[in-house]
C-alpha cells in the first residue's frame, strides 16, 4: 500500500491543507516553520492515533486558532483498490472505507489489523523506530529494539495476523503458573495443583478424624467426666491467679498515675509560689516608683538650660566684680574696652593695606575701610565705656537673676529629695532600673501564666489534690501494708501463664472428647470421604499431565523464537551486504548484526570487526543505519509495500554521500513509498516535489 493523499482541518498551524503523494518518492520542501513537521505529525496521527482517546499527545496537535480538535482524511491505494481512512478527533469518529469493494471498518482494532494486512503497519512505536526517521537521528534505531524484536518474533506465526510469539509465550506461562503456583514457594493465590494437594490433605485429615472418632467413641465416654472435674479445679486456680494479677496491674497503674499527679502538683505549687514572689516584688517596685513619680515631670532640657545659664551669669558677675574692684584700686571713674569685632576688622585692614602696594584696587578699598573704621572710633561705635555705677547696677541685676535660678534649681532638688544634679541623675537611673526589673517580672509572670489567669493555678492545684485523693483511695489497706513488687508480679505472671496453658490444654482435650461423643460420623461418612479423595486424586493426575504438555509447548516455542531471531539477523545481514558496498564506495562489505540490533563491520585497516559508533564518522554511521532500517523493514513487510517518512535525515551528508543515498532510495522506491521532508533544494531531483 501507499499513501495517496492526506487532508487535514484544524491541525496545528493549518486551518485546511490537502497534499497528494506519488507511490515512489516525494520531496516535501519548505522553509523552517512552514509546517513540514506538522504534516509529518498529521501522517502519523492519521495512521496510528485513536480519536476515541483523550491525551496530551492528541490535544497538542489541535489548531492554534481554534479550541476544536482536528479531522484527518488519509487516502490509501492497495493493489489498485481505493481506500479512505477518516478520523475526526472532535467527534471521536473513525471509518476505513474501501471504495472499490465497499468494505467498511469503524473500530480502531479492526482498522489496525487491516493496515497490518495491506501495509505491514503494526504500531506507532515500531513505525517510529524503523520507518520514521527524525532529523539527524538515523542511528537511533537501537532505541526501539524491544518493538523490533517483538515484530521479528511475530514472524514465527504462519497467519497473516499481527500475532506476537511473546503473547503466546505469556499465555502458556500464565497457564503453567495457574497450575503450579504455590508448589515451589509461598503464594497468596495457590494454583490448581497446590489447591488439589490442599484439598487432598484436608480430606485425608477428615478421613483420619472420622476413623479415629469411630474407634475412640466408646473409650472417651468414661474419660469425659474426669476431664470436666479436673477442668473445674484448674479454672478456679487460674481465676484466682488472674484476679490477683489484674489487681496488681491496677495498683501499678494507680501508682504511676499518682507519681504523675504529684509531679504535676509540685510544678503547680512551684509556679504558684513563683507568681506570689513576682507579685510581692512587683508591689515593692510599684511603691518605690510611686515615691519617685515626680521624676517623670522633670523637664531635663529646661533644667540643663537653667544650669548652663546660671553658670554663665555667675561667670559674668565675677568678671564685673573684678573690673569694679580694679577701678576702685586704680581710682578711675571709667574704663574703655575695644570691641573684639573692631580688633578683627583692624587686622583685616592691615592685611589689605599690605596687599594695596601690589594692586591699586585693593589699596583704594583699604583707604575706604580705614576711614569707616576711624569714623566708628570717633563716634564710639567700636568701644565700650564702663563706669563704677554701671558695673554696680549690672552686678545687682545679675545677682537677682542668679538668685531666681538658684531658687528654681533648689526647688527641683527639694521636690525629688536630692541635693545635687548628680544625685538626681542617680535617682532617675534607679527609677529606670525599677521599670526594667518590673518588665522582667511581668515577662516571667506571662511565661508562667501562658495566657491564663492566676485563679486558674488555684483551681488546678485544687483539682490535682482531688485527683490524688481519688487515686489514693483506690489503694487497699492490704496493698498499703504490703505493696506488690515488680519482681513478685513477674513471678505471678509466669505462674498465671502456666495455669492458662494447662487450662487451654484441658479445654482442647475436653472439646476433642465432646466432639467425639457428639459426633454424627458413620461408616457412610467414611466411604463418602474416600470417594471424594479418589476424585481429587484423578483431578491432580489430569492437571499434572496438562502441566507437562504446556511446559513442552513453551520450551518448543522458546526454542523456535531463538531460531527465528537468529534467522532474522541472518536475513538482515544479507540485505545489508547487498547495499552497504554501494553506499560506502566498497569500503565496507561484511557486517554482523548483534542481539540488540546494533552491528559490527569488517575493517580492512584494523583487520577485524569494529563497532561503527566507536571507530567511524557520524556520516558513515548514518549510512550503515540507513541500510539497516530498510533491511529490517524488508524483513518485517514480507513483500508488502509500505510508507517510509524521512525528516531531513541527510543534513550531515556531504554531496557524495547524498548521491549514494539518492541512488539507494531510487532502487528501493519500488518496494517502499518514500516521503522526504526538507528545507533544502539539494533534493529537488530525487522525486516529486511538494512545496509548502
């Protein structure tokens, strides 16, 4: 068969597209991003995808402009018959219709079988690893060795159906397992043979029990009374031991609970005492801080400003008094003082006068400044005149201001109970330390309370004391006088267990005797059991014969599978030896296929077989696997023509290698339909060109 055409709707970048293909070689050409890969994906989906399924692989191919899934119509020709394969992935409908014969198929399985019959198309996985070569991936055929091996093994079946020997072997293995499961090792679900053995063992036990019961019926009647009396005595002894044992367990549990409750009570008491201690300390700190509350009203900025002003005024008063004293000693009425600003101006004028000898402009400025400075002295703008009367008045004014400031300062000291600013600072420091200490106590208190209240601790202590009293009431006076010890409890446990074992043994013996005494067994029951055993034994013999037959068949099929794979490798080697010399210019002629479908070739240079991947260039390796792919396809197809999709696999070939590949494909185009996807014009002469 070959693909005549494909029409697609809502597929990736294409809203609509129809492409026709000849039966030999088609070159689908177009620049990158023009839809070559989309067309290849459409061909694969049209042949192998099931529209009734929903998966990421299917949904990823929908149109970029629509949320609806796509529809694919593939035209096929086989031996002159016109066939149309339609798949609507939106409505999940599919139909294969032979327009020539009128045959119609509408199930995925039936369509798959038909495509296998007319085109040797088995599965998408096998097709992608043999007949569909992605870009620059000729040598990746070994990645699909599992699918290829299974397809080669299917050649063992003589029918035209797509049947795998692996499936046959699996069915045989399942049949063998269902018979012998559990005979060699433990199994959750035993096989038939194991089940029959189990049934026979049960029946044998039943037969023995019936025979023994019939024989012992009379002898056991007298023994039953003795056993019952002995069982009553043993039961009383065991009950006494069990009662004491349980009492001791209750005692130990009570003591453990009391120990836990006492620990909780101790903790509750410690927490309560800690809270009371914290409360007392907080009370002390509150009292101390209350005594110092006037410190909070101090304006420290104002206080320091007053202190600084007092110091300045005292210094000024001192200077005035000293000056008045000097006037009195010198017997002068006045004293003239030059202002410091005028001294500074004089120094600046002297400097300008010196520079004036260098530059005329500066000399003129100096003259003007000197005139202004002289004017200020003439009119006493730059001097201060002090008299004894003035100094006395200023001293009295300062003395008054100093007295006011000292009174304010003394008032603040008195209010806070200190005599100096240093003592006041120390008192403030203590006040702040009290605040820090109070915060620490409150934090510790919060940690103890954990969001609760102090009253809760009282309630908890009371509740613990009640529970302790309840638990202590559970202890008897005898236990208080002589408390059970762990060592005595262990001895009691051993003694109790011994009595229990003796009692269990008696109970079993009594049950056995009662079963015999109340047995309804008869000679007919014994005969019926023997008949059931004979029937089961016959079933086991038949199952063993069936197992032997299945094992022989499985061994024969496995051996045939091995021979088929070996024969397949031989056929592939012969096919490759036919084309390999031509495509490699005679450099390589001998090839050997390995089990994993990789191969070795003879190297004249190294005088031995070599692995291409380890010794040859990528271009040569791709040549080998190109031949290998067609060799595998020729063997699998058994003379049926089928499509081969090549997605620009020769991009790494030079001109010479491409020419050899073209000659080979031309020779194979009668047995295969070849569709080559490329962006290059180097392949225009290879076949019919379809431009995208």
